[in-house]
C-alpha cells in the first residue's frame, strides 16, 4: 500500500511541476485559460484566440486565430451574452 501511495505522490508531483500547456490556444483576460474557461468558450463555439470574459459575457480581444482584417474590424466591436452575438 505504501508503494502505491509513493508512486501516486511522485506522479502528482510530476504533473504539478511539469510545463503548463497553453490551454489549447485560448487566452482569457491576458492569461492562459483554465480548463473550466476553455470548456465555457468551446461550448459557446468560440475559436482559439484571445478573449475577454467578465460579468456581462465574453468578447474577442481581436488577437489570435479568430482575428479579422483591420479594415473589417475597425468600427465594429462584438461580444456574446447568453450565447447571442451582439455588435456595436
């Protein structure tokens, strides 16, 4: 039993000490997204990239793989509230 616990402790330590993954390409509020945040973004159909998530919903920050051309995105800001896309 002690041997199993020792192996489990070593594996847990290696998992914590290992390099952090980039959360499958999602950045939330300027940092790597947590597993729960990635699940939320994927459930809403969000593409990998940089996102801003707050109490009002989520919106793309315009960087990453989901970035549009500057001419098409210059005067338009979009965000999601309750799975509905809203744009200015």
